[in-house]
C-alpha cells in the first residue's frame, strides 16, 4: 500500500480490527519511509456485474457512483454513513442475485425505494433528478404518491 503523504511503496500494518458489523477490516498503517500513519478499510468484493445503460451500452457496476448519487440526495439530511452503507449493501445483495447484468433503470428504482424508507426528503431529491421532472405538476404527482 502506497503512503498517501510521500508515495513510498512500502507500509506496514500497525493495528487491525473488524468494524462493528464485521463486514470490513480497519487497518492502521505506517509508512516505512516517513512514519506517516493512515487508516485503510478492507472489504469483500461482492458486486461484480455489468450495468446496462439506457442506450444499451454496458459498464462495470460502481458502488462509488451509487453512493455519490445517494449522498447528493442526502445533502444536509440526518443520514449517517452507516445507514447509507447498510442500504447499499442490501441493494447490492439484491442486484447480485439478479445475475451478471442489471439494467440501470432497476438500480435507480431500487435506490428510490430504499431512500423512501430512509429519508423522504432525500427520496424526493433523488426522484426529481432520476425522473427528470419537467414541471411543477409532475413533481406534485410524485409528492402526492409519497403522501398517500
């Protein structure tokens, strides 16, 4: 593992612990050259499938891309890293069970449903971007579904 400070190629593990849910290992590392200490997280690679885009092109699934969209919707909301991590873990387990390829539409719909349970404001934010609301009327329709 490269040192983030001096970019030296060799670091040693000083401490290793499981996270609270046991899904990751937290490692404290120290650079052999500059003695800088930093933390890394190791997790099992579970999501290895392709996403079929609207134009029928395919790209490898990216957890970071999904999390980024969720965090944009959750901006300034009382949502924790643990909640988002758990939500994405559950969604990935569902998507992995669907096969080697999954449509981006399915991912978007599943994220919206999960956000609806997590935070209604984040859900509306995500839906407004995902559904491309063109006017106030389409926004009202989605909001009325949430209120029912």
